[in-house]
């Protein structure tokens, strides 16, 4: 017997290139393009190796245009890779086999899979037929998700009359009715208010814990990532820049904490106690943020409290948002981190 792979998603040297032609502006440019075209090739994803185990929940992050959505579309078979290998649930996604389609689901925060002019229940019934879900299983799953998301009174309301948060709940239900083994969430909380975001995160967390499905999440809200995922994969210019625990990612810039202090009067920009800790001033030089190594925090903090008229004092470890912002501005830091012993 062949050994059963524990990886739900596996890619090797995966690459996707897009080809477009460069046209000169104006009428003459249009005429020239009829006879001669200069093509430009862009690698949206390049030599991408990735393994995700069954039951894992992984965040796929990167700046706009990095290749995240292209990867998600290759994972779900929407687009065909230019080269390399990709397997999801033991299938080649781009073949779009019937059994593969029953094993995966995708939720895109900026696009709807439900019919705009139909009540949600009508769309669910159509999906029941499409995925060949037995009536008893369909009713059980729908009732369960209705209880959790509390949307029973919205099932017969037209989608176009719902709020964004209500529509996103319906999108989640629609994606999970056929009990997929792999769920791809592309910006599932985009545009939602804080309360709606928290409700969606809690539902995803609880559903994953209960069903042990594999989840791949992309989001520009770091709160989504920190609340749901333990592992983070970072993509820059189509290539993998980091793959590991979030705790390790947060320490890429060093084992430091952010110390924020506010003084009752303006702080000297050249104060000798602050100069060595990358001070960032604000509030007319009355507030300053310092990056202090963890093993020096107690000592430096005590000295600051003694020497400056402090009225507010707080600390935090380098949050994931700060690390992401710094890496987007200077991705070479990742190269230095990988070359470190």
C-alpha cells in the first residue's frame, strides 16, 4: 500500500507567469500594435514550495501584488500553473475533478458566490443540488450554522437587502454546507466593522476546532492572523520570504519591546538615556517610543522613571503590524535573517 500523506496542500517549484503587451499611447500606438507588439512577462508566483498538514490553519501574508490571490486561485483550480506541481487533498486543482470540488471551499471577501437578487435560502438549495448533499445532512448543517451565526431570520431576505456583515455570514454558510476538507479564506473580514470582524473570527475559530479542517487565510487585518493562526507564510514578489510560527516572525527585528512614555513636558531629543534605543517622538516631543532589548527593559525603565517627569508608561512586544510594515519597506531584512547562524 502507498503511504498516506499527512499534507493536505503540497507545492513544488510552483510558478505562474502572466504575459501582457506594452502599447504606446495614442492612435499611432494603436496602429503600431497591429503590426508589432512588445510583450512583458511577469512572474506572479515563482519557485514556490509549500507544505500544509491536514488540520492546520495557516496565514498567507504579503503586500498588495505579492502573489497571494494568484496562489489561492491555483490552489482552488481557478487558474492553471505555468510550471511546477500543486496538490490539494490529493488532487491537481486545475483538473477541476468532481471529487476535488466537493473537498474545497473558497470565501472571497470582495466577491460573492451567492445570487444577488435571490433570498439566501434559495441559493443554499441550489448549492445543495450542485454538491449532492443529502437532505438530512443539509438540514443539520444549516441548522447548526444558523444557531452559531444567528441568521435564521435572514434566510428568506434577498441578498441585496443585507448588510455587508450579514452577507459575509451567508457566504460562510454557503461555503461550508458541503463540509469541505480545505477552506480558503481570502480577506474574509474586509470592510466589516469591529464587532462583525470579531463574530466572523470566532465562528471560523470554533468551526476549525470542531471539524479539524485545513484553513488557508489571507488578510490585511493582523488581528485576523493573530486570533486564528499559529503559522505564517510570507510572500514577496511571488517568492516565499518566511514560513514559520508567528512568535518567530515577531522576533525577526530582534528580541525587543516597545516602551512608550509620555512626559509632562517636552523631552530633550538628545537625552543620553534615550539615544541608543531608536527614539520616535510625537505629541510635541512629549511622547516617545523606544525599542529596548527585553533583558534591559527593567533597568532602563527604572532609570527613565527616575530621570524624567513621566505621566504615562506602557510596554508591548514588537507587534506583528510593526514587523510587517518594516518588512514591506525593507524586505532585505528577511535575507539577513535567513543568513544569520
